[in-house]
């Protein structure tokens, strides 16, 4: 079957802002072409485009460590007591018997799970269908935990301040009894529980089909995402900038007793023209959706709206960085994805015209070079929309609006997928 990819290339100018912070709160940076560039991480882009896509599509996937807590909440709503509900929900995680997947001290899982939002209801249904068994096991575990905690507290009191509980002992107190109690459930019922829980962990919806999922040591739950997204980098060099700020204490000012700020500090910002790139593997998306081409088409449309236009709201209250791209170029390819970031390996120099005109021209020239090298027979369609008055000959046909660009792309996909 012929490969089919949708490549999305964006030139996007962001104002003085801090859209994506590192651990120190400074704008993220990357070195490319030997110079430092402002950077927006791919995780940042995936998160915002996924949430916008889900809002448009109406289907969510939840990434969380709190699966047992969410399931327990549903169980208490149907009459379970809170302690038993949480223990039963935790036992469902143990029932999966996935190496490396366990419970945390806070009652959740030790690893993030990425599940359809309906999965919590499904797990609660499993618990309700095994109510008597899980209630009995949870009661036994709770009794053991209470006895172990009482013994640990007594030992601690006798030690007169000596640290009696190691990390391993605490782990044994919290999760050991749950595992022990669960293992006393008859093997046939444990096997039934495992099959039911794994079926839920392996569920996928449109969001998971698009963005993928990895659960170590459980191949059935792993989904290769159809969307790949690059880190966005500045088309030019540019360090972060320090902003000194102060905040007035209104009561002190009203009293007229003192002058000056109630608080002072430093924040880091940057401004940049970014090259952003993502690609959607249409064939893989359809496979992930079990051949549902209609849903794949809807996912593609939602993504093509979300990725270029998603608002990235970090520090938005003080920067209002609500710009739109200066150019969106989409190419449907039947060979392989092509990232055009090489257009900016030599950084765009600063001029009195800014960075945008030269960045647009560099992208057009680089696309032309790729067309000469690779040919154009494997480009099923390509077009662009731009705020610029310039015509870019290597980027396909110019269209007037984003809606036109997306409609044209989807028509091409339909022709190749039926």
C-alpha cells in the first residue's frame, strides 16, 4: 500500500513571551547551526495540540497516575465504602500483572497511564462485577495494614526517635498486604480479572490512535502514534532576556506611609520567529483505528486545525501572545515525511525588516531544493496560506484561507484512502 503522510510546516512569530519554560523558569533554548535558538519542546506542542484537538473532536484521553483514585470515586458513588473502594481499585492494577506497573504511596500508580476517559467507568464495572471477592480481599488487606501500622508505631515509640521504618518496610506495609490478599483470590477468578483489566488498558480512542501510547512490558497496550512533532526552533539566534518587575502593595500605598514596591523579582522572556513542523502518518492512523477511514478523516481535520492554531497560554496574562502563523504550508506526500528545518541551519540575520520575510523566503528556497533533489512525483498535493503578499513558488498553490487549505488536504486524503 502506498505510504501517505501529511506534512505541516509553519512560520510563526511570537512576541515577547515565555511560552515554554525550563526548570529554572527561563525560556527553553536549543543550539542549532552553532548558535542558541529559542525553542518550544515537542511535548509542549503535542500537549496543546492534543487538548485542542480533543475539544474539537469531543473525545478525550486521560494521562494520569490517579487511575485507582478515579475508579474508587466511581465505586463510592455506587455504595462502596471509601477504604474498600480504593483497595479494590488498586487490586485491579495488580490484577493486570504488568511488570513494572505498581502502586505509589499516594494510592495511585507508579507510572502514568494514558487511557480513554471511559476506561475508569469500565474498570469500575469490573470491580462491581467481582464485588464480593474484591471486598473480602480488601478487608483482609486492610486488617493486615492496620496491624502492621500499629506494630510499626509501637516499634518507633520504643526506639525513642530511632528511624525504625525503612523505605522497603513502608512499601511492604502499604502494598504488600494488598498483593498478598489479592493472590489468595482463586486462580481462575484472578485470570478472569487480568483479562478484563488488560482489555481496558488496551482500549484506544481517536486521541490515542493519533498521539500513541507506550506501556512498558505490555505490548498489547502500546500504540505507535500516527503524529510525530518536532521541537520548534527559532529561525535565528536569540538569547533569553531578563525582565525586572515590581508589584505595588496597595494598602501601603493607600496609607501613604512608604514608597516603593511590595515585591520585586526577575523573569526571563524571549521573542522569536519559529519554524514549527509535524507530520501525520495517515496509513498508521487508519490502522490504529482498525480501518475506520471516516474517523481518521475527522482526526486529521481536527489535528490540522489544532496544530497551527492552538493557543499556547504560558504566562499569557502578562504577555498576551495570541498571534497566528505568518505561513502554513501543507504537503501530502506518498513517499516519506520531509522536515524542512535545514532551511534555517544557517540562522536568519537580523535586519530592519525583522526575521519574517527572510524566514519565508528561506523556507521556499529550501523546499525548491528538495523538489530538485527528490522530484515532485510523490507530492500528491501541496499548498499554503500566508499573511504575506509574496508568492512562494515551491510551496504549491496559494489559497486564501485556512479552511480552504484544510479542505484541499482532506480531499486529497479521501482520493487516496477511499
